[in-house]
C-alpha cells in the first residue's frame, strides 16, 4: 500500500491517513475495535464471521436510540473488498500480524517500527548525498589545483588537452 500525505495538513486520525475513503476508515475502525474487545487477537474463523457480518449488512455501528430521530445504523461492505482493501493492506503494513500456526490475527506494533526504519533510511540517503557532493567538490578542487600548478609549466595548447571533459 502506498501512503501519500501532506506534512502540513496531516490529520490527527491515523485512519484518515492510511485509508482512501470514509467507508474504509469506518470498517478499519470497527475491525480494530473488534480486535481490542477480544484482547487484540482473533481467530481466522472470527475474522470470517466479521467479514460475513459486514457483507450481509448486519453489523451495527450505532444502537437504536430512545427517540425516533436516533435510528439504528448498520454498515455493509463487500467481503472481497474487505479482504483486499482493509485486511491485506493492514497486514502488509504491519498493523496486523497473522500467525499461521495458531491461525490468529493479532494487533501489531511493526507499523511503528517500519516508519522508524523509513525515517532512518531517509537520513542515510541525506548523508550519502552530502558525502557524494563533498567528494565531488573535493575532486573538482583537486583537478583545478593540478591544472593551476601545471599552467606555469606547459603551453596553453597542452593545458587544453589535459582538461577533463
């Protein structure tokens, strides 16, 4: 999954940064909430039941209130799209881990570790660019000093032949 964000207009809500649509944000919130209610870990069957509830449109977001102005709110989300656009990206980014032996999905902190690693990679790239620029400048100075020292000893024609392209 690709994360594109504007550092000057960064939302305080992680779901708004990661997911493209409001419906995806809502579904991801529901999934994380469901996992927290189950101690941060759910089985493969429980995940399938959650996906089926979404697919059938029987997952309730907000209970019916006491007045008729507060209706019960249910959400519907395609099961295949849930796996493709919610669960799989969350697994690939490190928000959720899948244990193949226990067949469970578990909330993870690997996303945070990967963001730190990305930041360190960028710092390394900055350092590499500075080093290359410094070496390049030193090479230019070395060549120009050689040319200046030879200039008094050789003719202008020979000077032009020695110049690097």
